[in-house]
C-alpha cells in the first residue's frame, strides 16, 4: 500500500520513508502497544531513556522509527523494485487490487491487535492513543504533501559504486543493530547520529545523475544483510529450540542473498540492453 501510494502520487522515496514512519506508529502504538506497555513481552523495553511525562522510551520509539521504515518497508520495496527494473517506478495495482490490499491490511491489523490483547490485556491511556493517532495522521499528511520527486538533473560529483554503497549500508545498519539499549540516552543519541548521517549521505548521492537502480538495490542489500547476520545473535523472545531458530535464520538469510543476486542480474541485464 505504501509503495503504491508513493508511486501513484510520484512522491518517491521520501514519501515511502515518511509513510513507513506512520506505519511504525500505527503498529507499535495500536496493534502491539509496545510504545506504551512497560512490560511488553516481559522485555522492559521502556526502561532505557524513559520519558515519564509521555510514558514512552525515547530509545525504543526511535528504534521502531528505524526498524519499520527501513527494514519493514523500504528494504523489501527496494529489493522487489530492482527485481522488475522496467516497472520499478510505476504503480502495480489497479483499483480492485488496491482495495483488496487495503482490506487485507485492515484484517491483518485487527487480528494482530486481538492476538496481542489476548496475550497481554494492557491498554494505553486515552491521551497516549490520541496523541499517537495525531502523530500518525500528521506523518501521512506530510508524506502526501511532499513535492513530486524528479530524476537527478545534474552531476554533483563523486558517488560510490553499487558495491561501496552496499558496504556503507551494511556498516551503518550493523552499527544500528549492535547499539546496546543499556546505553540508554547515549543509545538514543547514537541512533540519531546514524540516522542523520544516512539521511545526509543518501540524499547527497541520490541527487547525482549517476545514481541508479543498482545503487538503490545496494542500499537495500546492505540493510537486509545487516539484519540477517544479526539475527544469529538475537535471542528469541518466545520459547523455541535454538537449533530450529538458527536454521530459520539461515534459510531466510540465504533467501535474501538469492533475491539480492536475482535483482542484481535483472538490473545488469537492463543496463546491458540500454
């Protein structure tokens, strides 16, 4: 849905990221309520960088505003767009397809919310939920009022090769993954610095005429691989056999590597034809 809205309105990647932030607020404030629940999955996620007046953790909130826009939304969109390079910038759904997708999204959100409430009957305060709704609506409005994206018109200078672009994304994504929550406000500040660095660097590179779909794929590949390798060091939050979990990690990481390879071949084939 996010990709379709961004491509139909020609708002491009800025809209995808901002709508991804709106999705993060929607899921974590309403579906799981992890932004407000001090005992969500017994993980005590609100302790680091806690803000008593808001009842939230600055660290956890910022982390969710990284996880969902980058890994839940932007990375899979970039990987699949690179897999069909001829249609990477065009809408893919008609009116019926978009309607069905919206209905499935709503049903999924309702079912996830009911499952969360069955597991933990915690309900955030009316003020917290209302504030989250205002932020979510404001982000959606901001995304829809962004100017239409235009292809780069001039050469600004040096931009990295796709390989170096991927290494940059892998390095920065890995740093985000390993920042310990025990650093509290320092963890929040470290994430914020990484976010600002990524925003400035990618904005600068993407304004150059040399920036293309292969660079976009490289960013997504680096992000996906960072998430993939870190999964092997992440402890499951629900009881599970360690071997089964690690086999699952390996299967999904190998699937991601295959998808990256497939998309790279498609992009290369399009470049050769052009």
